[in-house]
């Protein structure tokens, strides 16, 4: 009544199957990342704190990101709109300038916090870390802010 031993082939098949299930569970889905995102923090500061550190209105210090299912992403700041392509990875997305092959930045997705985080190299050894959350903020373009400032100055005179 000795139980028959399984061959190594069966063991390897089971290991490969378990590994495939593990990898499939680690990936992010389009439902996790698609939609509108806005900055929650920049360099560890709230948008209000970050705006105050720059001496600008919060609507000029934030960023909105729209991610679509067709591997396209649009980023809007006070300076304008930039379009990107992206590829999903197990822990987030790799972002490329639209039509380019070079990776511009990586965004890490935190499933527990439901946030996307990216870092940008600003040069001179400085980096900017932005944590995004689902949503969309009002953004005043730099040009509109200049016009509003000029209008307020003229009204005072």
C-alpha cells in the first residue's frame, strides 16, 4: 500500500501554475488606474502648503492627470497640458512622452492607499515627489493668473 510518488514533471507544473497565479494577482487593472487623478501631496506637503511655499494660489500649484484604457495619459498643470503614452507594470505604470520610446517617469500604484506616486528629477540634485489621488482639482493657468493679477491691480488704481 505504498502511495505512488509523483514525478518531478508534476511538481514543476504545479510550481509554474502557482507562480502564474501569484503574478496575475500582483498586476494592476485598468479599473485601478483609469480616470481622473489630482495631486494629494507634493514633496510631502498638502497642495495648500506647497502653494504657500511658492507664493501662489493652490489652483496654480496642483496637477491633474487623466488616464485612459487605451494606454494614454494627459497631465494638466498651470503651465498647460502634456500628452503621454504609458505601459502597465505589476506595481504601476511607466510613462513615455507621446510617440517616444524613452521612459519619462514611473508611477507606483499603492493598492491599499489607492494612490499613484511619481518622482521627477528637477535637475541640480532636486527631485519632486507627487502623490496623486482620485479626483480632479480646479487649475488656473499661469496666463489666466497673470490676467487676474493685472485686473486686480488696475481695479485698485
